[in-house]
C-alpha cells in the first residue's frame, strides 16, 4: 500500500548535523571584520558573540518546546498555525517558498560558484551553470530519499568542522605573535555600535530553526529535537568563540577590521599560502552543507501547508518509492533556478532576512500564547528559564526589527510587503477550497 506519510528515519546525529551544518556557513570567516569595526577590545568582541549565541540558544529552546509539543512535519509553519490560526501558518509558508528559502538556495549556489572559481577559473556563464548544477544535484539527492540527504549532510558537516578545527588549533599553537600594525582607533563603547555587531553575529548564528521542518521525520522527537537544538547551537557557540580567539591570537584587531577575509588572512599567516586554499575549501564545503540542508528541510513546510489544503495538493504528495515530498523538493529547485537566472535572488534575500526575524519573534511569542490558551497541551519539554528567556529573545527581536526598519527602511518595508502579499492569496485559497 502506498504510504501517505513521511517515515521517521532521521537519527539524533542526523538532526544534529542539520543544525550545525546549516548554521556554520561563511559567516565565521567574514562577520568578525564587521564586529571589529564597531568594537575595538577583545572583551567586547567576545561578549557580543557570546550574547548573540545565548539569544540564539534561547530561540532554539523555544523551538524545542514547540517541536516536542507538535512533532509534525513543517515545524515552524505548524507552530505558527497552532498559535495564530491558519492565516499565520500560511503567511510563513508563503514567504518561505516565494522568497526566503528559495532565494537562500539561489544565493548560496551563486556563492558556491564564486569559491569554485578559486580553484577553477569560470566565466559568468559557467558560474551560473555551476550554480544551477549544484541546485539540481542536491535536489536530486534529497528527492531520492531522506537517508541520502542526511548522509551528505553528516559528511560535509564533519568535513567543515574538522577543517575549522585545523585552522583554530594552528592559530592557538602559533608562536609568531601578532604582527605590528597601525594602532586601533579607539571607539568608545556604545550601544549603537554593540547593536550593529550584535545583528551581524545573530545572522551568523541563523539557521537553527530549520531542523524543526523535519520534526515529523525525526526518531523519538520528544527527546531528539531538544538534544539536536541544544547540542547543535551549543557546539556552534563554542566553535565561533574558539575561532574568534584564534583570529585574535594571530591578527591584531585593526587587521581584523581592515580585512574582508579574516579567516583567510589568519590561515595564511599560520599555514602559509596553503591557508587561503584551505579556507576556500572549508567555505565551499560549508555552502554545500547549507544547500543540501535547505533541500533536506525547507520543502517539508510546503508539504505540510499543502496537507492543510493551503497550497497546491501536489506539494503534499509522498513519493511512492522514495518516501519523500518529491514534488515539493522539485518545485523548490525550479523556483530557485528561476531566481538565480533572473538575478533577483540577492535583493530578495535582503528582504527575506527581515521577514525571517518577524517569524522568529512570532514563533517565540507563540510559546507564551500557547501556555495561556492551551495549558492542557502535552509538553514533553518546557522551555528553560520561562518566562525570562522568551522575553529576552523577543526584546532582541524587537531591537533587530526596529533597528532594521530605521536604518534600512527600503528592504524592511519590502519584506513586510512580501509577507502581506500572502493575505489575499490566503483568502483566495480558502474560498477555492
């Protein structure tokens, strides 16, 4: 008999590799530059990374409570549907498919081609072909089975973490000392500068929520969703802290502030010319892990939405042989390629980051609302530190959203507009069904 549900095949290690593999991308090699431009002491630099990590950890704990209470495919979409009704869930799914996750895939595919060109020269047409090929390859892997996608995720997560640890250990054992450089221009500590650095660090930690999308396919979800989120985000915090300590071990803060490729600069000083190649290889593996993770997780949102009758029914079908949301995966690949070839992915990604944080805030607020509206709901895990921890996350979210509205009103309002376009679509869909 044909299965109509997605089987639970993902282990704790699979879920953990999704969290670490999606979160650790190119940010740790690039963001320290922006942080050092706004904070000029090692104490304040490490403090902002710790604070951003703790805030992300609190968000992950909120996601874990909701994931244990609703261990269903679709994750964040399901949480918002339960907290705010079908419209709230639909707007999340609509934004994810039309812009957020598809533009993310396109942007990562283009970035992958840039790093491939570090090893093999590519002209503009070849770069686009490499990006399209990457999308098709990882869509095909995940189309043919969740186990194959999970194996790729574990392999590239392990490889990039191992590569990062090589650079970190090399820097910590480096005996050359920090090279002489122009003294730093002292910037008095201020909350605006700290806020700019905080937003950059929060973006470097982004991606932990995506493990919730496959909650319906994780074995023993009541236990493993919490462990994957807690251990995964905790590991990312530790790796990011070690990386920053390693950078400051071999580079002065002015050098970090002046370098657009901090990771490569540190690796080249420690390992010589091979260091730059190693960093390019690690970033390439990081991007591959993120692209694969997007195809392993994001189509489950459209699948769950279609099962609720709020998207094309084809998206809710399970492949009879591969037991995957095959059409949803294929559709994400096609739309991502369209965005890549049209060149709109970068602008849309800029808009989407604002929208994603709006939904993060609504998700964490949903923990509070559901505690009040549905106290009888079985909660195998209750968020640690409640209500202080969700309130702190919400305060940072309000700062993130408010600051972005003030400093970048164009992309912010465009992000809100993209969410709003889903309202008439939702009512048309409800009327149709």
